[in-house]
C-alpha cells in the first residue's frame, strides 16, 4: 500500500467570514470558491497541499444551532488512498479504531470514514475503479 496523501480538512464553523480570513489572511490560503454543502453555506480554500472545506453551522434567532443537512460527517481529515477498502481494513486492525461510515461509492469516488484513537475522524478517499 502506498503512502496516503493529504486531501482535505473539513471544519464546521459559526463565523464563516472570520474562518475564511484566518485561513487566507492569517495562513496564506486562497479561496477557490464559495459553495453550499447540502444547502448550507460554505467555502473551499486552497492551502497548497490540499483543501480546507468550511461549512457554516448556522444559529437560529433563539440561539440554537440549525440542524445540519449533510448526510456526511464534518470536522475530519480526508486522505487520498489507493484502495479505500484495503486502507479501512488495515486501519481497523489497530486498537482504538472503529468504523463511522463503511466503504461506499459516492459519485466518482469511493469513501469511508474511520475513527482513530481518541476519536479522530478520518475520511478515506479513492477514485472509483
């Protein structure tokens, strides 16, 4: 198995503009585009070796956060691998790991989400064969 490659980090935020400023003005990233994630506002940023995907966690007038519309998890790191199923199988041989989302096809990609130690969430991504 080859070495995984950083693909993206996906972050929920309460202040999209402040988060964009942090990643661009503070850290030198560039806005690729503003985009919606399943109907909620967000942005895609280039940080050189991968992307930062920001997803706005909106707050209602009563102070409660809105429900997320996405069926996929956020606050995770995405890694590009050669084979999602094999990478997931190998990761699950280690203590402290568990499956969040089993391997599945998503458009032209194959993806899976795995919890590592201390509940770090990692998305495994590969082009569909």
